[in-house]
C-alpha cells in the first residue's frame, strides 16, 4: 500500500517541482529586467571594455607597456567617449616613426601615464600630438614629439626604468615628464622594486595587484561578482553581490585594490600626506635619478604638473571615494609641496594648475564622468607647455 501511495504521489511531486522551477525562473527573469531598467550594473564584459581597451602588453622590466602595430578601442560606458588609439611599430601612441632620427630632426620625449597617453581622446588630440602641431607651426622646423604615455608604464619609477633602458635610444633633445598630482605618488604603493641598480633605484618593477591578460590591464584578483563565468553577465547577480560581498568578505580587498586605495586623497591633505611618506620618498629619488640621466646626456629636463579636476571643480568630488579632500583655500597644496622639492633640487617644472584655473571660461576640460582630460583639457595643456618652451627657448628651438 505504501508503495502505491508513493507511485501515485510522484506525478504530483513532479508537477509541484515544475511549477516552482517555472515560478523561480520567471522571478529571476523579472528581477534581471528590473535591475537593467532601474538599477543597471557593470557586467564583466562591460568592465573589460572600461579597462583601457586591449592596448597593453607584458614587459620584462616594468609592470606593463603598450602593444605594437595595434589599434585599441577606448570606450566609456557612461557615454563620455568612444574612440580609438593607434599604437605604432615601436609601441608608442601615434604615427609611426623610425628609431633613428632624420638628419636635422629634433625630438621631444614625453614621459607619462594615461594623461599623456590621452585616454579618451583621439590620436590627434593627445596633448603631445597637439604640441607637435603647435611647435611645427611656430618654428617651421623638423620636430617630433614622442608620446611615451603608458609605453613607459604608469608611475615615475617606471618612467625612470623606461628612460634608462629604452628612452635614450631615441636620442631625445628634450625630456618632458607629465606628473599627474592626483595619483603619481600613490601609484608607487602598488609597485614592487624587484631589482635595484647601483644607485639604489629600480632596475625592475612589478605590480602587486595588476596584470595584463589578452591585452587588457586588470586586477590580479577577480572580485566575487565577476568570478562565476555565467553569472558575471547577470546584472541581478552583480547587484546582489554588492550586498553579499562586504557582508561575507567574499573578495580580499587588500589584494584586489592594493594598499594605495586606502590612502586615496591623502596626497591633497596636509593632515594625512605623511601616510604616503615611503611613496613620496621613492618619487623624489627617481626624480633625481631622471634628472641625473638627463644631465649626463646633456638633455634638458622639464616636469609638467597636471592638476586633478577635484582641485578645480568641487562638483567633481562625486567621481571619487576619497578619504581626504583638498583643503579650502589651499587646493594646490601638493603642487606647492612638489614645487618646493623641484626648486631645491634645480629641476625645471611647469605648474599647470593656475592656467587651468584661469581658463575655466573655455569650458569644462575633463570628461563628465571619467577623470581624464577631454579635448579642451588637452588643448590647454598643449598650449601651455608649448608657450613655456617658446618663451624659455631650449637650445634646439
């Protein structure tokens, strides 16, 4: 009798299970649709598109460099930009050129990070490209501006390694180093000096927290919301992960984010910049190292200090999750601090903060959501640096 009861009940059980499955599936589907409409999330594929494109390559000496003979797409999912970056046969952004200089040609090598690379703008609107156009127009001479942004890594210590091992091969007549005050100090927090040269400066640098995979620069650890292949494209799952991850510590933030993120903003604040003392000391050492390389090779060296948008526009604070902010009445605190160091060590520098502050009537020089310079910003930077060079006249101009 009991066997008969199970047999007769089994179809009902199957029916209930099927109904529950269908109800669950419909609930998930409605949740997915609702999330996409009312609370859209960044999926894994979208995050990859926002990682700077597939522009990057591994490098034996610095955390990363740029690919060669490649065109990568730069897209902001919020709509700030949608453009391409052309990488030449030598691994620099822009048009192709030869390693050897043409007779009579003069070269400016511009070191820097994403600001110099021109993240978000087209090839012709990077500030090194605009500088070349402006200088050729003024001087009417053979002159080439090499954009080494990202080809030399991400931070001043990697610029030093790049310059020492490769940059000098291009026989520059002037070296300009872009220094983005927002993160050029804090970026060293994630760098590991694996080998040192005879001067105690880096000979090989790796990153604690980032890596290049299939041309994309990404974190070494994948956050929980992107760790499950199928579900990482579900906006509902990503939304729920945002609540579950911090609750159950599913992602190791110390590995994913690096220690630098916990000090974000302190570079602007006199009250907590001392927490960046190890990184600031390293920056000073490599700056003196770059100066020494330039002097030994009889090459003029100029540092261009680029401001952050939050120093100029209070509304830009919403872009950042900062632990400290620029103090009122002293928003250019870090520029003054760096300027004092440069002056004491006879390093020529150009502070772009006053110019960006004065040129606000030309329009907002940064992207609305992204923190990089837009076409207005790169134009202001190019004009300011060009005017400085024409006024101070390096020997080759």
